[in-house]
């Protein structure tokens, strides 16, 4: 009977020990906040056509959210790439997109949500002239590093941008897709 209680107690303690090993302070009190329409979470964190809405710092690294608006479509998104450690969710607020997730081509429009699982290559193409989309990453990973590099490196230095992405666990594995 004592052995059974010990095993049960050990099994129940394992998740807490794993969180502690990941440097997650279980006593951290997170504060609620609002990010107003048209504003970003951090001053000075402006992404070309987009904003950081929820930082990985806000969620103990568990989630991040970016908003992008673009009025000069149709246009290709990023090259085909893989998130080694994050799932990515795309929520289309306005516009039309073609996604490639693995071998699947997915047509998506206003109101649709597309899920890109980690370790599955994916990309998208904005088919409409205007688009408004949210990207979330679970866990947050190093996506903020990549987003900061967009302004600095694109469109003039795509090779360096590809290096930054690979160094931050999101390697390119193929070209962007076309809208066909």
C-alpha cells in the first residue's frame, strides 16, 4: 500500500518538476492587459505591415500573436518553411489566401482558420489585393527574433534573413508558392 501511494505521489509531482526544470516559475502572477486596435504590445516593435499583439514574454513563452495587414497583394508569403518547435495558427480576418501545408493546398478566406502543425512544411500566398490576418505560435519560440529581422533584412538581403530564420529554429525548405 505504501508503495502504491509513493508511485501515485511521484506521478503527480512529475509535471511540476518538469515545469521547474524549464525555468517556469509556478508562482508568477501574470497581469491581464488590452492591446487596442491598431496598436502593438511593445513600443518600437513594428514589423513591416504588422504588429506584435501578445509577446512570448507575456505568456512565459507559451504563446505569441502577430497581426499583419497588407494592401499591395496579390503577393507571395514566406518561402516554404518548417517550425521545429511551434504549431502555427492563421486566422484570416479579411482577404483570400492559398496555403500549402505539407502536400495539401488549402483555399482560405475571411473567417477561416488554418492550422500548421510543427514539423510540417508550410507557406501561403495572398490572393486578394487587401488582407488582414493573425498568426499565433504555440509555444512562442523565437518568432519575435525572426519578425524583428524582417524590417532590417527584407527585401534587400533574403539570404541573411534565411540564416536568421534557420538560427531561430525555422529553416526554409523550399520556395514560396504562387497563387495558382
